[in-house]
């Protein structure tokens, strides 16, 4: 898909489709990645293959005339390189954390991103957020603490990886806001640059972490299983779909819409996480904490909506755009 005209961007049906497709892709991706990692623990190799599949698909799609997106431009690549590094560090740690953290707790921890963004904004001299935003973020963080106290499957290493992912996601979001790197690029072009620039960094990581070459040997063995092959291919397809719908939702709607969809997706994923794929032992504290965490996330979205309504309409680059 190429750049959107003003008419397309304003189309209610396209806006609704972008929001719904992003929510569905984001929710599905968490469960598919968890299913793959339960059988194949090499998360860095998995991410590398997902990014390679994305880059190749867009490249050949352009060569065959399926998209009119522009080719690689070095000036744009240099501008997007730091953004890509932080993005992939975020995703890499998030994938690694899924190996030891159940889905409801993973989603709860990732909701700490707004708190980290608020702290980063305070130190960078940004304006003070509203009382509602501050209180909703505190409620979200408190829910995580309570839920963790009741998490029988508590994995300190997994929690540490998820929190590190929150840090890198915060850095990524702040950098995107400051750079305005995505101005003038279509969703397909953003995907291509992100995937292409990721590959050298990810290849270095799978060698540095010792995943290579054992990860490929294990992949060949696992690929003999039709079940594993199906979910692996699904992870490639959904990885492409998630990135495309995330950028598309932001382009045709707004940063706020993408944020709200992300929170609603989290509510659905948390609920399904208790019954799918296992790994969750129900405890009163755990459930209470997750309910508080979810309520904080919904309140946060409402506060941002109210904040948006009180301002004059304008195109903004909100740091919550890629909250997932």
C-alpha cells in the first residue's frame, strides 16, 4: 500500500478497518509468539527471521510492481537507524521475556511504558501531564506490583527482561517523537526501512548471544513437525501484518486512536491469557492486580482522550503511538 491521499485518510471505513485490524493483529501476535517460543526458545533468531521475511516481501513486491513505494535512500536510512535499533531492542527483550512470563503478566508489565515515558518527559523538561494521566499511570503501576505478588509462576529473569523491554520501548517512543523520522513515509516504506536496518543488528545479536548456529540446527529438526511449521509461518505473516497495521492505524487515524486500540487489545489478551496456552495459576492477588492494572490502562486512555479534545485539532506525534 502506498501513501494515503487526504480523502483516503479521512474515510471512516478505512479508519475503522485500520483500527480493528491493528487490534486483531496485535492480540494474535502475542499468542502466536508465545506458542512458537514454547517449542523453540531462540527468540533472537525468530525475530531475525520475521524481519528478513518482511524486508524480502516488500522488496520483491516493489520489483514486481505490487507497490509504488520508493527504494532505499541513504539519507532516510541514516535518520531511521537509531529508531530501528531501539525498536528491535524492545521487541527482542519482549520476545525473550515471553519465555518465562505468562501472557496476562507480560501485558501488565508492558503497560508500565506510560509511566516510563512520564519520567523521561520530566527529565527532558516537557510540560507537566494532567492529574488524571498521573493518577491513571500510578494505578497501572500499582496493579503490576499487586499482580506480581500473587503470581505463582514468578520468574525474576523473565520480569527483568520485560522491564528492560519497557525501557527500550520508552527510548524508542521518545526518539520517534523528537526525530519526526516517519514524516512523509508510507506504512510500507517505514516497514521496509525498519526491517532492512534491523538485520545487521540482529545477526550480530544471534552470534553474540550464542544462538547461532544451534538455533538453525534446531529449526531444521523442528520444521519436520507440521504443527510447528504452521505456527512458525503464522508468526512471519502476523509479524508483517502487525507492523503494517500499526503504522497504517497511526497514519489514517491518530496517535490517540492507536493508543486506545492497544489498551483494549490488552484487555482482551489478558482475559484470553488465563485460558489459552497455560502457564497461569489463578490467585486472588494476581487477578486483583490485573484488574487494577487494566482499569488504570482504560483510565489512561480516557484521560488522553479528554486531553486531546481540549486542544485545537492538529497533527501530533504522540509518544504513545506504538504502545503494544
